C-alpha cells in the first residue's frame, strides 16, 4: 500500500503555484515535476516554460513553498504551510500552522487554527480567524479578523484586530501605526493602552477576559465593540 | 593571499531604526546604539567577535555554530527588555555557516552576502539560520528549528534551505 504523502516542498522562481488539498490520498502535479526524497517527502518544481503549476494532495498535507514572485494560492485543509516569497499575491484558505514571509506580497489567510507567523516588509496582511498570530510588518497594514492570542508589531503599518473577549492575550506594538481593536463577542479584557502623542479611545470597562495591550509612539488607538 | 576559515556569520539589524530616530530623535538613537554595544560586549562568548558595525546593525563572527545561535537568542532576550523606556526597538538576526575570505579584520564573499540576505527575511525578534548553520551546530537543548523551505534569496541562483530557531518558553 502506498503511504499517503504528508509533506511537499515546492521551489519555483516565478511560476504561479496552486495547491489544492482534498479528501483523497493521491499527490499529483500538473505543469511540474514531482520527485520523492530519501526522507519520504516530495519535491516539486515547475516544468520548463510553465506559467501555472497545480498540485493536488491529501488533506492536512504540509507544504513549503519558496518563490521569488508570482501568485500562490492554496485551497482545502492543509497542515503546516511555510512560504517565503518576495512579491506577488498569497492566498491560503485553511491551514493548521503557518509561516509566511515576504517583502511586498499581499497575504490573505482564511483560517489558521494554530501558530500563524507572518513577516512582511510592505505587503498588506489580512488574516481571518487565527488561533495564535505572530505578525510583524514594517509599513504594510495588518488586519486580523479574529485572533485567540496575538502579538503584532509594526513600524508604520496600521493594525486592525478582532478579539473574542473570552480569554487570550492580544499585544500590539507600533511606532507610528494606528491601532484598532474590535471586541467581537461580549466579554471585557483587561486593557493596557498607551500612545505618547496619539489619541487613545476606549469606552469599554476593563475586565478579566484576557488582555488587550497596545502601545505606540504617535499612532492613535481605538477600541470598540463590534 | 586572504585566508578562508569556516565559521558562523551573523548579522543583526534593528528594525525600523530610521523611523525610531525620526520619532524620538538623535539622542534616543545614540542611546540605543550605545546600549546595543554594551549588551553585545556582555553576551559575546570567547568564540565570537564583532567584525564591524553597519549603521544600526552588526556583523558578528563565531568559530562555534552553537555559540552563534545561543548568542543570537541572548541578544533577542536583551532587546525584549527595551533599551530605552517607552521606545519599542526590535532586532532581527540571521546566520549562516560558511567559509568567508578574511581581509584584515573584515570578512567578505558569497557566504557573507548570504548571511546578510537571510537576515533580510527575519522578522523582529526572530533568529533565522541557514541549514548549513543548523547542521554545523547540531541539536541544542530547548531550541526548535522549523524549516521554512527552499527560499530564493536575492542574488543567488539556487534556493537555500532556511530554518527559524525558536526557544521553548522555559528557556525564553
């Protein structure tokens, strides 16, 4: 019986990479070359002149992708996903763990149940529902729809983050970026909000449902309920 | 003729230092750099040395790969304590094991360039390592190396395998 592939590594300079995870057990590649490695994992590279490469694999497949530019799109439930690219557009629908780093690519993530590390220089970062977010950006904006726990650092990028208010700790630190916190559910976390020269606005009484800490030098801070 | 010796090449870079200087002024910038100089001097093992300062960054050399990674972690811990109260300062660190050419007290060559490019990919508070550095180091108690996959590094033809070093909370 052929074992279900659990991990693939994709290296592509500029070919668009589309990964589709589904309920099957097969691994197949269109527009690329698949080779098995001694450690049981698989390496994928685009064929000559190929513009778009499609990879179909089983659910919970772990995927690492290294590209210079080009679109990276992943759909279906994936395991650990690691992506390093300079530019382009990255869309990941669903992953258990994530590590994405880029100079200027736009990053969109639907959901990530576990650790979600994102490092961006100037690209926009937009995360949906994440378990534990660690996001840093120099000038790109960061939007997190709903995070259990999060640590966000930017220099000048604005940050918008939703928290459940049912526990979990959110920490946002920026130099000049604005911070917007949104309590998605009914709880009240403890607040620690400080801005040296920016406006701080929060009308929610401090509670014990986790914590929300935001600090900035010149950015404004605003916390509200949804 | 210059000499080539194997060792760990480590770059540090203060993230957004220009913005910090713009927001807080030259006195704060100088205070941060003076502080950095002091803490680097205090955490460097006998196997490590500062090759040179590069604005707000440093080029470090270690003859021992494990010491390079451990020292990088100690530096990150120091930076978490905020050198100047009220000013968020983060450093990113990247390292590679290679055989650079020595020109007097300086090092040059492909491996130095690669270490610099690896640092560009690190986020604030992170330590990124080439697979070569991790291989030279071997396992370190309390450290987890997470593979980031094949990475196309600017100026290099072939992808490079990178790892993110993360420390267990008990050691952090």
